[in-house]
């Protein structure tokens, strides 16, 4: 067929524009690595909690097939490997488990199953509705209802007012689709039929088909819209196979898919709203790649390949059905696109094909159309390269920030569970360390396990130091050297913990040296990260662009993040005296009752942002050394940092920072100014604030 002459130039321009807006190879690889890392982190965490379960990230974020302007949701799937046994035939029954038999007949829509309950003590069908999640079919069979299963998940979520349901998803987290699924490890005829159909083709590759043959699939709680049993039905989802197919894409295929999604969200949505999803675009990509020679998938053919994809889409719109790529008999238009909408889309796609894709210049997401026009005219390759590096590094920092936040949050949950445990803290730490060391023997989990070990080892050292100070035992150099193992966790928090221990133990000169080192590392681009509080705009891509304005991510010797410093009650003796009030921040029992589930995890400990704590320790340390000028210098630095508006979005515990600043002025004998800072602290947080104690003292 005749390829329009301008397609080659337009293809190169589109490829460069996509690189500029965050779809370059480095970013795609980093997105994939980030979400696979998060899966490993959750796997280890669940193992330590005694749960045999798996967590998966699916969708655009984990595939690396998105850009900031698409604002893609995060798709998260959880499945348990215990308790539930899925049966294809009753002979698969296992004693002591919840046995579920997959049922379907000629009237059941493709991809859908009913799950019949079998007894735990004998391989016979259950006859009693002893569970609220069971329903009885007209034939008398007792089924596990998908809708009632989602009701159970809904009731288990603490902040239920924020819960949203979207298909099989039940989530209370904005921009997250969270699906609780049941895994199926047995061979399924739908999957085997697809594998046989694909044999001998150039794509998918043979090794992928062999892996797909043994890959687990999932049953998610979602019924067919036209089914009589849509409230009871479960949908078969081959998510892992689809992810393998996406991971086999080369960069041209990834960019073609992203442009399809851009067309969908920027142009087609104006015609049919959100009826066309990224899964429709993904399916069109699968069919196009399967029918196209691999040698065509190169950068200068990008627009021609997009044109082929739209031709495939037009063909399916004319047929009135878009077949699921893997599962035979499923029409992806069902329940999504009416016949009127299909005709409307057909007219637009047909017009787009006949105009040789002129409409791509109308894509407004991330100003794709404007960028294309400018690049076609000017081809500013050098400035384009600079913009590309800026956005790539900004996205990289954002991905790392999200990883760090989730990691710290999970780590703090471990600490909270240890304090709530009937065993001693030391026993709990040893138990977790053994679990992490065991996980580190798995090559896939090793990196994450070592990160957990570093943080837990630092806590163990700090608690041991506090115990030594309680017994008035001298802290030797061996204990101090152990802290070095955790120094690279972030910019400053481990060093500040060590400086606090040295100050409390009377090693003032050593504390000053550690603080000097911490201050040098605390450059202006460091971002505070808190595991228990988020600030609006924490994940704004522009914020991370400002962080990397002087040098790229690769130019940093370490990630520019500073974690909050936390002292538990087991670290009393290596904590500055004034922070002990933070461990008893409530005046009345009523205040404790007002704490939400997140507050309960940290409000019985002292938590302070790294930079304010650095300046507070500097004030104490240089005062103890008799260096009055330095002491006053750091008091001014402390006050400037806390009171300057530009730092408000980088402080998660501003009320605590104000309390420490007030204490500095108490030590200066300026009680009026100290009282002003305590009152200011109460202005930000009137309840569960140690400032209530400090005001009383003043």
C-alpha cells in the first residue's frame, strides 16, 4: 500500500515529542522496575505478617506505557495463596480449605464463572447458607457471590466514606484501582486454546507462550452486564499473560500504544466519554502486532503503524465487536459501547484514516499537538534533549519518592505491630530480621530485603544504645560503628539519630562532628519524606523538576530525600528531653479517642522532620560546647527555616518543630517568645499536641 510521504518525518517528530513528555526508554524501564520493586516489598511484608499472599501491579504505570498528562491510575491486585482452593472438577477437593468449584454452562457468558461452595470436611457441595456471602442458585447450588464478596472488602476498609467501586475494584485510595482476586493455578481451556491458536506465528514468541501455559490466572468479582447472574459471577482475567505480552513490546510498539491512548483520551472521549478504555487500545495493539511483520516496528514507521492500528480498529467497529485477544467469545464492546456510539466512532476513525492522521495535531494532552507543530517546523533537537533529560529525571525522582514513602509506611507498620505484640520488642526485631534474611536469599527479593534489614538494624542499635544509657553504661565505638551500616538509607536521619545518642551520652565533640557532616549533605534540593503524613502537592511533578534543576539524578551521590527522625519509647534515654513530651502529647483521654488509625501508629512516639531536628541539635550541642556565637547562629537558622513560608510544604510535623523552637527560647530565658511559638504550634494542631504541656509550663 502507498505510504504518505510525510509519515516518515512525522514519525520521527512524534517519537521525539514522546521522549520529551516522558515516554523515553530510560523512563519506561524505570517505571517497570519501580513497580516490580513495590511488588517485592509487599511480598516480603506479607510474609512477615504471616500471610501467604501475592500483590501485583498491572496496567499502564507498571508497564511503563504512560506519560504524566495521561494521569493513569495505579492498578493493584491482591490474591491469597491460602485457605481457598479452586477446583475445575470435584476431585480437586482439599480437606480443611474453602473449596470452590468453577461452574459454567451454555448460558454462561464467555470469560464468566460461578463459584460453587464445597464443604471443608467432605468433598460434597455445601447446602447451607451459613455465610452472608453465600447465595442459592435456582437449581439449589450454593454460590459465593461476587457482589457480597466486594461488600466484605468494603466493610474491612477503615475509612469507608472514601470507598469507591469501579468494576471489580473496591478502593479508598484516590487514583488506585484495588482488586481482591482469587488465583487459579490449574490449566484452563480458554488459555490453552489461545496458546494453540498462536503457535507458529512470529508473535507472541514461543518462550512467552510456554510461560503463559503455567502462569496463574485470576478470578475477579465482576459479572457480565447482560447476564442473569451478574451479581454472582466472577470474571476470568489473564493479567499476568497480558503483562508478559506488554513487556515483550519494543519501544516503537510502546510509543504506538501511548499515541493510541492519547487519541482515546484527547479526541475519542469527546465523542463517547470514557466508554473506550486503555484495554481496548491494548487489544487493538495485540491484533496489529500479531498481523504485522516485526521488521516494520521501527521508529520511522511509527505513524504508518498507528495508521494500521486505526484500520484494525475500524474493521472491528464495522463488525460491531472487538474480540478479547486471549479469551475466545468475549466482545469488549459489550456493556461499554452502544451501537450509536460505535457508528459515531467509526465515522471519526474513518475520517482520521482518510486525512492521513492530521488529527494528531489536535492532541492537547501535554501539548502534544503544539509540540509536534513546533518540532516539524524548527526541529530544535538540542533544546529538546535538555527538556527530555529534565522530565526524565523529574519522573525518576517522583517514582523513587513514591517507593520511599510506601516503604517507610510499611516499615512503620512493622514497628507499630512490634509495640502491640505480646512478645518483647527485642524478640520481635530478631523475628523480623530472620524473615528478612531468609527473603534476601531469593534473588528477586534481595534488594528490598536488604533495605528492610538496614532500617531494622538501625532501630536495634538505637534501642541498645538507650538501654546502655539507662544503665549508665559507656557506649563504645563498636556500637557507634554499627550505625554506619544504615547511613546510606537517606541524607540525614540515621546521622541525626547517632548525633542525638552521642549528645545524650555526653560525647559532645563527637556529636558536633556528626552534625557538621549531616549539614554538609543537607543541600537546598533535599525533600523531606514522612511515613505518616502527606502534604498536598507532595507528588507534584514540578516539585521534582525543581529538585533536579542543578544536576541530574545521576549527579547526586545519593537520593535527595531526608526521612523524619522517629524515637520510640524504647529509645527514651537517647532522646533529647523535650521530645519526651511528644510521646505524651495528649492532655485528656478524649484527645486519644480523636486519633485516626494512622495517628495511632505514631503519636505515642516522637516524630520530627530532619532539618528542624538538625538545627535543634546544633543549638544544644554548640551550647554545651560553650560556642555561643555558633549556638545563636543555628538558632537563627532554625527560626528562619520554621517561619519561612517556602519551607511549609517541606515540613510534615510543623507543630513539633515550633515546639522545639519554643524550647530553644525557653533556654534563652525569653519566655514570652517561647510562649508565642507554642501558641503558634497550637494554631496548627490544637489537639494531640505537646504544646498544651509547654504552654502550661510557661
